[in-house]
């Protein structure tokens, strides 16, 4: 905590850097770092991982400056802030729909049936707004006899420091205030103001599922995930004394799924067709999200000591090392009071070695 305070105080007040830092250290924001790439849903390809690291560290994004202007006419900054707020194209819709579908999967894992894109009119709810997009709810589910309506939204917590737009400076100023998470809080409030009273009057419980671009989720989402985790039956092999740890592991698993999916779509937005030049080969939309470390598909640079080796095996060795580090720290954390996230810097080191490639 001391190092965080030292870093936070070293950054300019009301700056993008402070807003980014607070967003990156929020609830569930580091799930993509701790996720072991054991499945596609927890795996980032090389471009996506480089993009996530660059966004977290506040450095220029890979390929974010392929064009100085978006097709909408807006200026593109080196951090890619414009991509996350531009409404041109369908990248934001794709991200929203995939995040919605991921929450449906999480509900299914908690044995909760759900429907998507439910018409509010069919539920006896009529909004005064005539906008057809506001007449549907992302997810409708029934939990323990109560009807729940869930709506997903993603907000970007910062803007370029040198932007001449007054609202952009306001966004940075709000996002840079401790304890952080202001963008997610405001997104939750906007959703509650729009849907809360009218859905509650009709007998429904409304939950806004709001996230920030860097992976921080709002308090309502955290409370909802913890509630779902309590529904999971505890295996008989796990003693009652470890029930709390079991519930936390479930939330951690879900946080990794959400974080990885969000990082994938952040990279997709930067490498999308909104750029004046086409995105780099293999850096397309979600339909291309796959592992790029297979021996057949890898065409990049291999570290000199490993030339001639199959890249798939090299990646496998790194993943085994990461698992070994996590296992070691888990086994000694009660003795040395070590937090499980301590080996994350090793994970980043391993992944950076794996990602030493040239884009040709």
C-alpha cells in the first residue's frame, strides 16, 4: 500500500494517469493477469496481451497510432482513449453482447436460468422513452423466487490530458479521486435512474452490471457475484471451515473470465476497421480470438536459445512455470503472509518472454 501511495502521489493531480491507476487496482481488474491460460475463455493471444499490459502500465498501445484520425473524424491519441468512447462502427455493440453472454454463462454455472434481450413490454413494463434500444433488458432471470433484470454497461474512466474538451477534463478529475471507480459508479447510477424505479414498481429487482475499460467492476456487480457464489453447492471434499475460501475461489474464477473477455474486446476495438489502415493480420475481431502460439501458426521471432524448438512447447513450459509459482506461493502464504497475487510479476515476465515477436 505504501508503494501505491508513493506512486499515486507522484502523478499529476486530476490526471489521466491517476484515473488509470485507480481503475487498474479496482475489484476484479487484475483477473487477466492471474488467469492460467488453460482454456480459450482464459487465454489472450499475443496482441491482446501486449495491449492489456500497455493499457495497465499507461504506455502507448500497440497499433493505436496506425492513423491519427478515426473514420468518424476524431483524433486518435497514443493511449487509444478515443477508441473506447467512439460510437462509430459496431465494436462497442459486439463487446456489450459478448459480456452479456458471459454473464449468462456465469448464471448457468450458478444454476440460474436466464433469457437475453427480453422486451420490457412483455414483462408489463413501459418506459416513457421511445428509443427501441431502451425497451429491452439484457438479461432476465429468476433467483430464489425473485425476478431479476440485469443490464450490462462498460464505461471508460479517463480521457487524454491535452484534450481541449472541458468534459474530458471533468472525467479525468472525477476518475483521479480516491478511492476510484467513479466511472463505474456513475454508470450504475445512470442505469438505476433509468430503470430502477419503474422496474421495482413492477415487482422486479434491477441490477446494473457496470465495468470500467481497465477491468474494474462496480459495487453492484461485486455484490451480485458474491450472491451467486453462495448458491454453488460446496463439494463434500471441502470442509466447512474452508467454505469462505471456496466461495472466494468461485468469484475469482468468474472475475478471470470477465477480465479476460474485456481485455480481448479492448484489443479488438483498437485493431478494428475504424482505423484508416486495416488491422494487422491475425488481429481481427472476436471470431479470430484464438491461441496464436501454436507451432503451425507462429511466424514471429523465437528467442535465440530456443530457435528450432516448437513454440507450442515453449509456451507450455512457461505455463507450467507459472502454475508452479502459484502453487509454491499458495503453500507458503500462511507462513510468510504472502498474498497470492505476488507471483503476478513472474507471470508477466514469463508472458513477455513468450511474446517477444516481431510483427513483420
